[in-house]
């Protein structure tokens, strides 16, 4: 059983990366899709009950936000993998302008200010760094 936690500011490529790499293998748990924490919790409970692999596709920019997930995932004996979407603010703002569902720039800037880089001490089993180079995703195991 595996849970992947995406970490990154809006417009850093998280949802596109999911569609390209995990659409056929992991259930997507996303507040953008579900709209409420209650629905998100119910979908996670379904994943636990069925021992499904899933991805938490939210910004998850703070250690505190991630800790809420990590504690329950440890309890459920899941492998916990982080994918950190490293991007600079200007690139994210430009990508946001070109998205179908843009969010206000202040939202992107706010998450950028809150961003705390993940570390293994949080309880991750693996951490990967994802960047975008020449419109392609580049993934490397992250050494923290």
C-alpha cells in the first residue's frame, strides 16, 4: 500500500504530473475535485478499506499540513512517498495565466511564502524532486 503526497505551490505541475504518471495506478484525492475536507476524508477512508494506492494532490506546503496525513498513513502501515514540485514564483505565475482554471496571483504568492521544503524527518519513506525543463517533467530522488 502506498500513498504519495504532492507538495508544491499552485501551477507547479502537480495535477498534470498525476495525469501523465499515475492516472492508471493511483486514486487521486484532491480538494480541487472534492471541494470539502469531509469528502476528502471519506475518499481516503475508502482507499484504506480497499488498500488502494492513492495520491494526495493538494498543495501541502507546510510541515503541519503534511503531518496530519503522515500520522494516519503510518498508523495504516502505508509507504509514504513525497513528490516535491520545485518551481520559482515567476514560472508558476506564468503557468497559472495559461491554465483553464486560473487562481488569483495572490493565492500563488501566498502558498509560495508558506512553502516548507519536505524532509525525511517528517516520516517520508522516499522523497522525489520534480522540476519542469523544456516542458518536460524531470524527476530525481531528493537528497535532503
